[in-house]
C-alpha cells in the first residue's frame, strides 16, 4: 500500500531542520483536561522526523496529537 504525505509535511521537515539542532526541545504544555494531570512534554527533532518518515510514533508524538485534538474538539 502506498502512503501519501500531506502537502505540508515537506515544509514542516524543512522548517524543523532549519531551526532546530539535535538535542534541542520545544516545550508543549499539556492541560489537565487532556490526561487528567497537567504537565509539560518536550518535542525533539527526532519526534518530527517520526512523522515525516512515517515511522512508529513515540508516546510524545501521540500525546501532542491528543492535545491538538482536545483543543479543537473539547476546549
């Protein structure tokens, strides 16, 4: 089965590689509404590469996506 990348994925890949260096993180605040406990997660360049390359997704990527869904659906 052929996978199709959304149109913005190459732009995200280029942007992240241009502004982030290995080991750098971007903090993402997780409200207690999402998982029942507030905390801050850290996104690394490797997490973005997981999305771009269609690899197995880490718990961080899934958690940030859950935050996004919560923001557009619940909050």
